[in-house]
């Protein structure tokens, strides 16, 4: 049984707390429930997020939980970004000058990151460890469990440290400017509640369902009277064009046309999202838009939405999951064995079950 320790009892109310999580969008959204619990438990603390450079905007969006942001330059051995070696000495010096009272390592198992985080010079550190590897203080660190969901894992750590959960829901605060940006960039956007978002991309090629099957799903939905909006990052434009060219109906192609806030506003206005197991899935979860998440080589046990009524998970039973190959070396059975008919079955169920859902779109931002 985890008896826990109340780390905040030994800190002053206006303590300085750091959170290290230098990861991508979906990973960051899965940490929001932990940030929410941290803020509720330490309302007067100064909370600093240490993350990848892109997450500066993430920290601003979640200003109710995060007070400041420090850009992480990367480090040898960590795969999320190439290490900016020239920045590393200055980064460590700046971190040590912060004199953190508590630093939380929410980046992973701790094999590489626990030695890194302890060098930040905080008075106390908390996080995860694997037996046989470096654990700074077993009072404030929990054993890493591979099979645990990422949201629940982080909440378990916070609870262990005396910071009770404030709920498991994801969030993505949307401002009026996000809707304005969406409509300024996308003048031909269908009315909210009349379209579905099809997002065929994923960072790893092995995590992508087949483009031609996305196209078949899109055509089937268009035949039911729904507008189809294709989405993706700018670097996924070739893939999205493949889907568009394989379609018989004409979609709205917004690939590369929306910044993060506008993209989340787009997802919030959709009746349904169909995507791979990627950051788009977490955005749909955060704005409560029903979604179908196609899990090819991914690890749904760790990353899939917890709400399985609003968000339907489709995956084939393959022994090689999770796949860490960029290109599948064994034939891509995880994608081949998910049929278009199965996706359409789940789409029909979600469109029926949530047919009365009214997307929350500000009236002033509704297209004329």
C-alpha cells in the first residue's frame, strides 16, 4: 500500500516548484490533471514548467496552473529534440539560480532524467524510478510501471506527495482569439456542428492508418451530408493530399493552415474527429469532441482516452505493440487489420449517441 508523504507540509506557502516535462503536445496535455492537482494543493506557490521550446505557448495557455516557463535545450540521450550543446551550461546555471524548493520529474521512467533533474539543484526532487537505477530519494519517488496510464501515473505521484487529484479530465482553454484566428485563416470553414475532422497524420509512419482507408471513411461521411475537413501539420501536407486525391467527394483541406489554438477551436466545433493515436486525440478529449482513435503501433494502455463512451478506440491484436520503428518491418498488420466498416460502425454510433451535442462556439465568431 502506498502510504505517501506530504511534501508540502515541509515547504512554505510561497515555495518555488518546478515541473520537468520536455515532451510533445499529447504528452503535455496528459500532464494537465497533475498540474491542476499541484495548483490546488499549492495555490500560492510559484510553479515553473521546464519543457521544449514550443511549450512556452502551452505554459501561457495554462497560466492558471503555471506561472513561468524555462526552455529546455535538450540533452544527449533524450530523443525529443537534438541537444543544443552550447546552451546546456547556461541552462544548468540558470536552473540552479532558481533555488527550487521542489522539482517534479514528470518526463519518464527516470533512467536518464533523474540524474539530469537532480543537477537542477532543487532542495527536494520527486518523480519515478526503475529498480537498479538512480533514485534520489525513495520517499518522493515511485516505481515506474510500464502498464499504467500516463494521466493516472502522474496523479498517483501527486497523491503520493500529498496533493489529491482534482479529476482526470483533460483541458484545453480556448479564447476568443483562437476562434477569430480560425475564421481569418479558414474562410470556407463549414458551420460548427456540421463537419467531421479527419486527421491522418502521426509523427511515426508506423502509427498511421492507411491514407486510402481514411479517404473511404471521409467519402462515407460526406454521403451522409456531413462536411469533411482534412487536418494535419504542414509537414504532413503530402499525406493529406494523398487522402484528398483518393476521395470522390470534395473536402476542405486545412492542413498546415492553423496554429495550435485555432486547430483546437476547429476540433471543438466538429461533430466528430477521426485520427490516429496522436496529439489530435488528446485535443479532442480536452475539448470533449467525440472521436475515433485508430491505434496502429501505439500503446493505448498508456495514452488512449479514459472516457471510452465519447472516444472509441480501435486496434488490432498484434504482439509487437508498442512499435518503435519508423517504418513497420513486419507488414503493418496493426493497420491492415482495422477495416473501414469497423470505423464506420463506430462513427454511426457516436453520431447517434451525441447527436444533440452543441459545440461551444462564441456567437461573435460564428460565420455569417
